[in-house]
């Protein structure tokens, strides 16, 4: 078997100087053996290696973006193989070592990536027991594995590694290999301390931003003053007096400075004299929604069509219509993006916090007309992601500059780079219509969504765009039509997504893309219908749900939040209210329900989110503590997005390039989060990175209506919008 090294040793093999690494990651095998490591997702040894010292190395294409999946994936494999938790080493996101399991997005790390790892472990476990049975001359069923040792009714135990021949675990992954019964779980379903937290608390953890290589230079990119401007001229003499400048790099509209120190690179980028053309191609921000409606529709996606909604609307005794909009959001990662790149002849190595290193590999290869195998991408934890932010773009910048100076180059984005040039969650507009009969029963539901065309593909790299290079980019806003269809049983329903030819900014998925915006409209509008029908919002949902699991979740949420006994209160201008939202995510997986308690000041328009109650059913829970972390993260970030976040821009560029102009939630504003986690050990595990987030906007809006009787249909819910809504009543 190949020797497995620590993360520190592994990266030193590739010439890295490490500040501190405690979590295994990166080049886990000696260089001479790297080429032999399979990455075929149909092979067990692509996912697992049992090492001479009894440890198990796990190779995961899914990465931990701060969500705790490193710990959960370790639990799943350790439990399935019956080895100690501390004996499992997880290597993640290294394109030379890990299978391509798809990007780390969509709440799929456990649901897809973890299940693949579990199945690989189950395949290996069965094969090892069969081999042990052959050696012990007993039926495999009579054997048991405990802490990496196989025990027979008679004789001394044997270590798992002793059962492996020279071929290693060269087995075909068998999706039918029996998994452990829930009653036999020792780790899964129990809270396990996260592997990354101790070093993060003590400051020993190394983020991408801390990573260094010997002989590494520092780079900064000078962006155009307008998004579509072209570079007319530069004056290199303008920075000739700055010590440490190595090179000014220009390729088409790509302009950068490489220096021996980071400060020299920063000074050079600020002082380099460059002349750019003017450009005014963005819409007037005050006319954004008119612009969205005027944008050419290239196709319609009908996401549900039951009965005859148009006829039912025409025959309805009561009608209701509303329009909802959701602002453009930036990812707003606390730590700006960073990457390091190095060329070794015609081979490129890039260290990045990308959520999709296998995709990044393809994009970098396309940029330089390389084959994929000429590019090696290695994941190192970044300080936040929330979707496709600027990590990949920083990698492209670093690669362009490294090629120009034939030396390793580190590119650290600044705050203005992150806010100004990362791709955006696109503006979202929804028109809703409903019909009711004389008794208040919903007879028709229609919705129309206006959203950019495309899905979760390749987002064009900024540096490649400016350098005139191909990076496989296309219009890629993410899965923005998901959750447009509704979970409620209504006779006549039609939901249509109008796919637009363009959108003001380069779009990419941001946490719960589309699902948050669509659920905001659906769950807010459902509340409006319930109010018109004079029906309690909880009882209305229970009336139209035919899913027993969904009903059970709502009843538990009602108990958790004391929904049926909760009473409003007011103190002067301040009024309290509570609101509800529910989802079966994408109609096929995780159930989540949220009740929000707010306090609204009618004089100032300020909304204070006090408490959120969450009932959550993601099937089998792997790590309850990790799940709580995820849900809290969902809530806190989304409260920020709903109350505060909105991209500001002129007709040339993004203008909200700092935290003053793009405010986020602060610590005193963080609400209390109360949870009821519904564990179903006999069910498949589903994801938790997004579903709760999708429920928060509507829950807050519905709570505001309960408090002061006004509807908020435009995110963010700023004080100005609240006061305007009050004025209209």
C-alpha cells in the first residue's frame, strides 16, 4: 500500500512551505505513486485506502466549505467500515487524488457525496469479510469488525490491512452492497466534535489566505473602472520607483502587477497609470424591474401544469394578485478570495478554495489550451463561499500572472475586488395570481418567474474574459427555477419560468439559488391567500398538504413555537408578530418549516428578528451538532440578506464595494434560533445547507404582516420600504 502523509508533509512534497496544517488534505501519496492513484468514481480504491498503520484514507471530491461535512463524511466512513473515528484521514478536492463528485453545492455533499463514500466503504467491508472468512475457514456472516480488527468465533483477530493483497482495494463499487443497519451505528446519528474547530479557535488553522510557497511572488490585478471598459494605454514608468516590482503584466484588457512582496504589489496596483475607455452599459438601478420585464425571453420552462388554471382563474369568485422581487446579492465572503498558481513547464498547479476544483481544472485547461491532466487543482479551506464567489477568478488571475513571470504567484483579492467583481445572484421577479371560490377554497394558482437563462454550468473567469481567453463560461445563474412549483394540492396550477436572454451582472448561484426567491414568493403569497380567506396560516397549509411527513413536521413546528397559543403584543410604536413558511425542498427532499418572531417599529420602520423556530427533517441525521451549525448558519446569513443586503451600482460599475455600502447583519442583531431536529435513521440522508435558508424571507415577511398588517414584497425589507408600505395602508 502507498504511504499516507500528513497534510503538512504532503504539501511539502510539492515544494510548499506551510505555516500550519492540522487537517489532512492535498497530496496524500508520494510523488512517484501519484500517477497510479485512480480517480474513477466507479472504483472503491478511488475513494478509500487502508494503510499499513491501520488508518483509512478517504478521498472526497466534495469539500468542507466551513459547513462541517469533513466531520460528517468521516463519521459515515468510519461507521461503515467499523474503524475508529480518529483513524480516518479525509483528503478533499485534490483533482489528482479525488474522484469528481460534482461541485460542493445544492445541499448534496452528504446526500450524494457521502452516500457514495458510504457505498464504497460497504463494498470494501463486504469484500474484506469474505476474505477473512476464507482465511478463518468460517462463514463471513459469523465475523465482526471492531476498530479495524476482524474477529472470528475462534482464534486471534486480524487487522483489516492484513486482508489486503498487492492489488489494494481494486474493487468495482457495488451499489447493492449491504449497508449497516441503523441499530448498529456507533458514530452516525451522534454529535461528534468538528475536526476543524480546535485549530480555528487557537489560530493554528491554515486558510487559503495563509498558504505560501518558496520563491512565491505576489500579484494584484488592476480592474477596469467600468465593467465593459477597454484598456487603452499604460505607463510602466509610473511605478518604476517602487522597490520589489517584478513585472507589469498586460494581455488584452487584463492588467496586473507582480512584486516580491504583497505591499509592493498593492502599491503598484494603486499607482500604475492606465487609461481606459468609458462604458455605461448597466441599466438605471431605479428602473431595474422595468429592465427585467423588458429583457428578451428566450424560452419558457413550465415547471408544473395541473388542470386548467386560466379557466379556473376566470371562474373564481375571488381573485388575488401580487408581484414579488428579490434584489441582486453579492456573496460577501468575509475573507476575500485568494489563490496560488505555479507552472512547471507545461503543467499548472493551482491551490484554491474553489467549491468545484474539478470544474476549475477544466476552465484553467481551456484558458491555456492544455489537456485537463496538465492542470492540478488542490483545495485549501477558504474563509467563506456561499456559492460560486470569486475563488475561481482569483485562481485565473494567479495563473495568468504566474505564467508571465515563470514563478509561483499568490493573488489576494481586496474587498473592492470581492464585492465589485465576483458574480452575482441575479435580480428575480415573480408575478403571482390565485383564484378562490365563495368559501375561500383555492381553485387556481399561477406564477410567472423572470430569471436569466442557464443553470449551474461554468461561470466565465474574469481574468480570462479580460485576457481574451476561453474559460468555458456561459450564462450560469444556478438552479433558479427550483421550488417554483408548490407542495400544496390545488386543482389548477401553472408555474412558468420566463428564461431571459441576459441579466445586468455575470450571474452565479448564491446560497439556495432560485429556491430562496421562489419560496419567498410562494410562501408569502400563500399567506396572503390565507388572510383573504380568513384562515390561520398554519391550518391553511395543513389543509392543502397531502404529505403526511410534511404535516407531521408542521405539527412539531407548531408545538415548538407555541403557534396556536402565541399572542401578539405592542409597546408604543413597537409591535410583535409571528410568521410561518414551509417547504419540501425541490418537492423531493428535505422538509423544513420556520416560524419567525419579529418586532416592528412603526415610527422608524426597523424590523428586529427576535427568534426563529425551525423544524427540520433531512432523513437520517449524521451529526446532530453539525446539523445545528448548518441551520444556524442558514438563518443568520439569510436574515442578513432579507433585512439589509442589496447590490448598489451605477450605469458603469458596482458601487457597493465595502461593508458600509453593502451592510450585513451584526452580532447584536443575531436572533435566537430554536430547533426541532427530526431524525429518521432508517431513511436516506438529505442535505441541510440550503432548505432552512429558503424559508426565512417569507417567514419574516409574514411575521411583519402579523405585527403591523402590511405586506412586504420586495427584498431587502429596509426601513424605507416598511414606512412606504405603512403609508399605503
